[in-house]
C-alpha cells in the first residue's frame, strides 16, 4: 500500500504502511558557541531559527557536539534552579581534585570534564514537526560546558526532512 503524507499521518498505528517517495533534503550547518565558564548555554534559539529558515516541513535534526569536555542536554528552560542544581550535582560527582585522576596534563578541570561528558550526551536527535523543533513546552537545548574559563565550541547540525 502506498499512502500520501496525509493518509500516512492519519493511518492506524497498528498497520505498517509504506510511504511514497518524498523529496528529502539533507542539510548540514556548523554553529559556533562561545562559553564564558563551566555551566549551561541555551542554544535552542539559534537552532530553531536555522531550522525554520530551511523550509523543512517534517524530519529529524541531529545536534552533535564536537568536543570531549562539553556535551548536550535537553532540559527544563523555565526554572533556572534546575540548571543550578544539575551543576551542583555534577560538581559533587566529578570534583576538580587532581589527587583523584591520572590525566592532569590539561589542568585540574579537564578529567572531571571528560567524566561529565561521558555521563551526558554528545548528540541529540529531535523531530521536526510542521517546520519547527518538536520540543515539549518546557524543554530547551543546552550546551553543557564542563571546563572552567571561556571556550569556543562547535556544534554540527544535520537536518534530514521533506520540503514544505
């Protein structure tokens, strides 16, 4: 059975339809983020603006952090206490204490940063619905900087979707 998009979207979930070929677009973009210090930088707005400019009706965006001492999170963006509590938790979980780690060549904050990145995510997959990020009401996308001091971070965006 071959369905058009409207039929597919309204098709019973227990059936397994095939989809006729849509004009899929694949688009890549590099986003540079400057951080001031350890902590969270919300990057929802620049990602959302870029997705909107691509004129993709539905699809999937992969957001990828190209670093081993920073990561990505989808987290609540309404109450800043959530982010403060997360930072305090990670500070206890992976403290800046050179006595705890063998790897010290890049500073006392580097090995804790690697631990934090290993426990979080370096990539996110987010659906695109009606040309917009399919995030929930209170969700935001954050770059989680694990190092102290300012850094330049590179985020790759890979969008796969069908045109409006």
